[in-house]
C-alpha cells in the first residue's frame, strides 16, 4: 500500500504544471478561438468577457499557433509560447495542483496585452503586446 501511495504521489507531483491564459475580449465583437490541439474545437468569448483558453500547448508534431475569428477579421499567431513562458511569477495567478494562469486581453487590432492576475493593466513585459503574424479582413461571419 505504501508503494502504491508513493507511486501515485510521485506521478502527480512530477507532472508539468497546467498553464493557460485567461483571455479578455476587448474587441467589441464576439470571438471564436481555434486552439492548437483543436480541443475544444472552438472557444467562444463574447465581447467584454473573459474565458480560459489552452493556447499554451504545442506538442512536438504540431506547430505552435492559434487563430482568432471575429465577425470581420481573423488573426493567426505563431511563436508566442516563449513570451508567455517569460511572464514573471508576480504576474501569474497560482491555482490549485500547481496550475498557473496568465491574464491577457485582446484589442480591436488583434494585439494581445498582458494583464495582472486581477485583470488590471500592467507595464508590458518583453514580447508584449503580441501581434498577429497574419491578419485577414473578410465579409461578415456569423459566430
């Protein structure tokens, strides 16, 4: 029994901590995010609200990217993991089971800004705001 408990404890404590982003939608329009793994297939964030998104996952065989779709715009982001990983501990929300959350907001131009754990503006650290590497204007899309 002790061996089983020790094995379970070692397994749980050796796992990499969960790391996600609470993204606040400051675009004025509803957004739909396609996450790197496609699970869930899309995360919808109404204007003026925030939701946790798993954009900080990039398995070896999947390129690091995520996309955001708004009614008239779409943005795609690449190479953003190192920027989020470099956020100082004081700007990370520590949650149960070693989970960490970074708070951010997206503006009307698709730029992503770092926020404090209380969703307040902060001086932007290196790499912020994150700008989309691809932007496309299109006819209105119903999300």
